[in-house]
C-alpha cells in the first residue's frame, strides 16, 4: 500500500495551504466575471473557485476570495455587493491567454476588457457587458453573497441566478446542443498550470443510471490482487448488468487463448496471462467477452 502523508490544515501557513488546495482540487472551471462599480466602470476578472450548483433555479457560484497577503477584497466582490449583477463568461482555449491577462490587478476603474483585448457586448437583462469572444455567457442576478471569513484567504460565495444564456453557435452540434469537442474548454490547475479538455484528454464512461451494475464485489476474487487490472478496469466491468451464466463460461473456455491460459501450471502466471487477455477485450470495449473470460478461472 502506498505511503500516505496526513496534514492538519491548521498547521500550515495560509499561502502553503492555498497552494496545496489549488493543486489537489483540480481541474477547476473558470468564471470570467464582468461587473460594474458604483460609477458605472466595467471590471473583468477570472475566478477558478467556480461551478454550477443548481438547475432549478439555475444557480452559478463563484468566490472572489480575500487576498492572503493583506486581507483586502477584490473589485469584483465590491461591485457585486453594490450592484447585484454579474455576467459569467466561460473560458475556452481560444481566449485563455487573454483571460489570464485580465487577472492582472489593475487599479480601480481600469477596464480589463480593453487591457485584455476583449469585445464588450451589451447584455440583455443586466448592466455589466458580456465577453463577445466567450463560447458561453450567463447574465446573472446576484441573490446573495456569503462571507466565509474575515481573514486573508477567506472566500466569498457569490450566489448568482441565471437570467439569460448566450451561446456562440459555432460551438453547437447538429441538434443545437453544446459540443464538448468544439468547446475546447480549459480549466485551472495548481501554480501556473492549466489543462485543456480536448483530444486525448476527453474520454467517455457509461453512466450507471438506467441499470444497476453487478459491482466489483461480484467479480471473481482473483481480480482484487491483480497486478494487471486497474481500478478503472474493474469499475468498467462492475457496471455490467449480470455475471455470465455457466453455459456462457463454458463457451468462453473453448477458445484457443483461454485453453492456452488454463493449461499454464503456475497459478500466478496463469492469472497474469488471463488478466492481460481480459484487458485486450476492455480496450476494444468488448466488455461481455472480457467478463466472460474473467470467470473462466475461479
């Protein structure tokens, strides 16, 4: 078993704890938040303490935390408290560098749309403008701001109710829904790292919603100590609806490869060969044959 390092968060300095949390809780989507101050000046700033928390009502929450170095608050926090409106723009790879530039702590009153080279587009229902280059923009009313503390590093949850959604049609599929591949979204990691949701980084897993999977506990005991089968392999097989019956298992045993494996006298080597054989089926998404082969050895 791997060695585990256990940490009391209260024993860490805030900057150290902050770095740890950002590295561990990732990837995080990015809210590029547009607000206005009391004088009508526009502010634009990104926040990766962000997610969707409800569909009915439609709620997005982001957190402009207090600065750790001097316990001051950000312009976005001040603005949503004075004017309860915000536009949350979603960030993809095409605008990630501009988004990063907008995070610069310019003086109050400086328009980050201009500094970052974004197009300022009037919103339909709220005063703050939206980012014209964003793939998706949400016009929101701020329903509540929950302060989590009064010291440096404390978050402020901006609970935002969606009033209008804008979708750039070039990111839609043939049926008018958002296309994950076309979106090419980015997310925040620890330190200066980001990740890109595109290409090999994208993968699908069948959802265990309509049927109940047999579970990993229904698989043969020998899988639990396998040096070949991973937890992901077992999870995929455990999502199948039923274990193979005796007739199916006997049919699997008739295959040349299974016959060869069953004739291996060394039990450890036999299981290794069997599990490697099962992996080839899983990689081909032939899960029925993978499961059937697995049950050929008790």
